[in-house]
């Protein structure tokens, strides 16, 4: 469905324009793009390296991304929460550098400080598989957090880098929540009670995050919010059902939004990336795709259409204040608490 076909209210547009809007997870930034506009999104957590990259490759990818940013007058590197607020005032899009895996650190904890120095502010503990720190969500015999993983989490907190548990195995994530000195987050995940998927969260995981005053970025990626409905693909209303569920469990102050969408104009790359992911990890999106096709056909909100979520929240009855918390205010507070600024 074309973006132009989605009509939002003037009230939603006004509130969105006035708000700090943060997308909890996007990927593949490669410089100036029509998909990152300050009136759509204030800041976004951009995956800065491929999930399987080792130290050398990931460092190269981060520095290439930093070079791409130098060509982009519309974006700015985010190091502190205050930088996000300044980006809003300046009409720029803040780029928060993140890893979706801990593999770039390998087993050398000194690299955590190095990555902080070059701008990294979010690190995901595991991707879908087993690694040095613990098990991912597709490891059936989830063995939990490793001893090195516990040390790694302590180092992230000491270096003021936010811990992300989005692709972790359930046991691994619960042990990581307990082990973390700082409040952790799931940057992009949904309640499994609404959509069954190995990437989604049990009520126990959700409640644990609430107890630790952490964050969950509810994810608009269709395979995570389709309610396992083989007849119809999801709508933004289905997405808000997932928001409602988590708000009811742990309160509105711990809920954000994420799209898990690409931020490049290179559509050929995005199509190939999606195909590669689905071939490698069919347990996550395979069933959805067999019924409803890929991302291009989903019509779900992405980083350049986040106002649709604002509109849907208002229609659902959320107040202006709570809507602003969900679309960015809560993530801003979380980053200020974890980053120390």
C-alpha cells in the first residue's frame, strides 16, 4: 500500500511534529536519504555493522558509516540524550550507533571502551544464534548467560552503553536482566501472547523489564505483529494491540516504538537483505511470508511513516502526554539514565 494512501489526522500530525520521535531499531544507513526526515523521526538506533562481523570487519563498517554521515547535512551523530534534544531543535535526524550482536568485541573487553569512543551507544547481547555471551532466540537448548556474558554486561554499564536483549534466548535474556547494573531494554520486540514468534517476549520477560525500569520498543515489522493470522496481513491497529498489551502489563512509561526498517534508498539492497535473512532464519518470518509476502507488501509503518503510529495511538484513546512518551519520550529518558547524560 502506498504511503500516500494512509491519511492521518491534523491532530496527529501536529503532535508528531512537536514531539521527540525515536525509532528503536533501523538498519543500513549509507548517507543522505529521503527516508530520514526530521519531521518524521528525531533519532533512530541504526545497526552499524552486520550481525556476523568480527572486530576488524565491524570496526571498518562503523567508520564507513561515520564517513557516510559526513556527506549528510541532515543527520547528526548522537552521543548523549542532550544531543537528541538538540537534533530536534536543529531539525536534523540523530543517528544512534548500535550493534545487533556482541561479536565485534569478541572476547576482548577493552574494545567496549573503544567502541564507545567512536560513537557506539547500544549493543545487543546476542543475535539469533549462540555466541560468547549467551544464546540467541533460535537456540533450542538455551543455556543462558555465559560467565563472559556477565562480565560483558558489567563492562557495557561501566562504559555507559545501553544493553539490548532483543534477539536473545528467553533464559539468556532473563539472566541478563538480573545481571545488568543498568536498566536493560528490548529495542524491538513484541508480546508472544499476541503474536507467537521465537523473536517475541513472554510475559515473564516483559514483567522483568518493568521491574528493572527498562524499555521495550514495540516492533511494527509485520512478522512480529501479524497475530498469526493467515487470512490477513497486520495493520497499524494490530500493532497498537501489542502496545496495549505491554502497557497493561508494565505501564506506559516503559514502552517505545521500533520499525526494524531500512534507512537507505537502495531498495535492491533491502530486497536482497530481506531474502538473505529469511533464507538463513526461516523460523522467524517464513510462515508469515508464505501467507502474506515480504516487507514491501506489508504496508506497515516504517521509519519514514511513524506518524501513522502517532495517529493510531490517539485514535485508540491514548492522551497526548502518553502518546509522546510512547513515540519517543520514554526512549529519551532511558538513554539519559543509561548513558549518564
